[in-house]
C-alpha cells in the first residue's frame, strides 16, 4: 500500500475518531459490553492495527460481511460496523482502489475480533456458526459441572486411600 496514503490516513485519525464516536453513540446498545464508553478507548488501538495491516504486503480475501452473530450480543459488531461507516465518510474522495483496500483490511481485522468474541460466547444462538455461539451449555454451567466432578473424584480418592 502506498506510504502516502497510510500517512494521510494517520493525519485523518482525529476526524475519523470523532465521526466514529458519533456513529457508535447512535448505534443501538445490545449489551453492557457494547456501551460506547466501554468501546471508545479501543479506537486508537484498532486504527494502529489497521495501519500495521495496510503497511504489510498482504492480500485480502473476500469475506461475508457483516459476519453473523448467533446470539446478537457481540459488542464488537456495532463497533466495527460504525467504524467502517466512519472510514467511508472520512475517506470520501480518496483513490477508489486504496479505499477498497482499506475496507478489505478493516473487514479482515474485524472478522478476527468478532470471531474471537463469538468463540467465547456463553449463549447458544439459533444459527450454528463456525467458531462461535455453538455451546450447548453456558460456560458457567460447564465449569460448575467440572467442579462437581472433581469434588466427587477427590472424595472417591480419599475413600480409596483410607
């Protein structure tokens, strides 16, 4: 990617963050983790990741966008969707090929983050998704079951050793 474009993107960062914050604040909040005040501090890091990704000579693949979320509670969904809207707004008038590359990079970064969060999901969704929201039982229940099993095992070991 052209170094000038990355530099220009860096110079547009304050405007981009302001537009992104406005977009994020107007988006519906689906969970306590999706509060704009909880997500705004991540914006600088996400833009750093984008600049690093654009600086690498990587090819970007086409992905389904936006990625599905089986439970609808993924806080990063609105975060990345509003970030893409802010990018589209701020990069209006830039070279179309460069803007397309930025959006492809953005979507790749977002899909990794969204997939990671869905992989930790405690709620089963109606859709069977690759890598997330597939748990039959919430994590809390499975942890409680394993604690119960280990307690039974410990008692049985104590009985055997006596």
